[in-house]
C-alpha cells in the first residue's frame, strides 16, 4: 500500500459499497444502500458506515431451493494509517435474523476484530460471540423482532480467524449465501473494487505467521 488521504479512503469505500450493491441487486439480492464516512484521527483516517448494511431476505445457504430466509445487519468501523495506507484496526459486527413470513427472530450475533497493536492473550484477528442487537438500525429494518436466545450467550470466547474487514465481509456473505454461479459472477465483476479496500498492516504477528509457514492458532497471539 502507499500513503493515503481521507478523501482517497472515502472514495475507495464508497466505490466498493456502490458497486457491490449494484451487482448484488442486479442478481436479485436486496441490499439497503449505505455510504461511508471518514474522520481525521491524527496519523490515521477513521472510516465507518452512516448506518448498518442491511442484506434483506437473503437465502439461508448458498441455494435458492431452501425456503428459509435471513435478514443480516452489518456494522463496519476501520482505521487506516495515512503514511502506509494499511488498516491498523477493524471491527465488523453482524446480526442475523431468521425471516419467517415477515416475522424476524435473532439467531446469531458475532463480532470480528482486528488490532495491529493487539493486547496480550488476544489474537490479532478474532471472532467473538455477542448477545447484543445493534441499537442503530436502518429505516429499512422492521422495528419489531424477537431477540431469540441471544441474551444468555457467553461472550468471552475469542476465536482466531482470518482478517475480516469490509472486503472479508463481502467474501463471507457471498460465499455463505449465494449459489455457486452467482458467487462466481459477483467476484468476476467486483474483485477490483473490493481488493482496493486496505488490507491489514504488516505487523510483527503477521510477519511471524508468514515466516513460520503455519497458520496454527498459537501464532496469532502476541509473544
């Protein structure tokens, strides 16, 4: 990556959001429009969405044959270093709701975190269970829903994962929910704008993983 500015970060993220939405909607998948916003944070640029992404009435799995449908909400907040252009922090929060004849029940809440300056005993990239439904929801999302059984979930589990930012979110959702032909078509058309989203910084933990030749979980923790 190379040095960047708030204006460049804003263009990259909004281009990705606009183009991915356009392609998905053309395939018949409902995606509520959102836009990125940026803030100046000294040596970094903060980027976030003006409201959560709403993937409405999506297939439960990568097949149109199943009658089960999902509504998915996603919040994304990231920090980009101005000098290097790399991402130094990312938070992606997902809420999943089973959609049964228009009645929504929360079935999953998960958060993906990445921190370049990760604290001891925290993997540099990890997923964590949550019992929280995001309070800021888009107008396209119904006001009434059942919180399901999320309230009793244990939240202290940190699972080492791949790096999941906005680009990783699009990879995950299209792989999980689109049929194989739609998945292939999406990435053939959208690869360039998604890949323009800044990747993780090359910190000591990432360097250690690369040099070790292993992605076993113990390498993801600071030493």
